[in-house]
């Protein structure tokens, strides 16, 4: 009788451990930076390749966190074009890895936990014409990728010269006050 009890699987039906709040960063295809912020319910990813001179992609994807697995897609307007961006991946402790697809081109990614000023920053301001300009950056070590997007026109501008130690960023006669992102302040 005692041996029958030993045949029961142990831990097979256990619940996954809660993820909590995470703040991750990684590099995709050597020039685009990926910021991933997440909690037990949501995953928010931002990918950008903007430096001091140019930017061609700045996109957000929001996905559900399904016990550590996530996938989501969004359409981003860049100038006159609409670009499909999707992400699929999973968490392994304080890391996340998976596939990021931008306009049909797949790239694998691995992110790690942030340290110090690293992370994803964002602010949104409205110009005198009533257009929303969304500025966002991913900071990895001393390197920064960022962009400002006019949400109405899709125009994208390089904004890599942001410094996380500064409380403001000036652009096109607007003053942005970027804050490090969390899921709750997205």
C-alpha cells in the first residue's frame, strides 16, 4: 500500500511561481534595442533603432502574460506605411527570450534584467498643432536607442541623445519629462 502512494507524480500540477514586476533589456539584430516590462498579467515591449542621427522603427506591443509565455502584435504607422510588429516568447526567471518580427523579418531575442539607469523610458507631449508626440528610449549600459513619433502623421525622428540622468528632454519646442516605465505607468 505504501508503494502505491509513491507512484503519484509530485509537483506536476503545481502553479508557476509569480513573475512579479520585471524590467528587461536586450539587443535585436545588433542595432535595435528591446525593452520588456512585465508583471504577472501583462507584457509590454518597445523596440527602437533610433540613435543621434536616424530612426526607422519605434514600436510598442502589448501582450498577455500566460504563465510565463507571451505573444502579441501591433501595427505601427511610420510615415505613410503601416508596419506589423509581433513578439512571442517566454520568461525564464529574470530573462525573457523569443522571436520579434518586424514587417515580416523575424529576429530572435534574449533580454536580461536591468541595472542602474537601464530600462525603458517614455513621455508624451502635445504640440501647438494639437498633435501627440510620443518619445521613448531603451537604455542599455551607456548606449541608448530612442525616437519621437508623431502619433497623427507617423513621422519618426531620431532621439538617441536622451540622458536618463537628466529630468527633461527638449525636442521641437517641447519639453519631455521621461520616466522609467513600469506596467502601471504605460
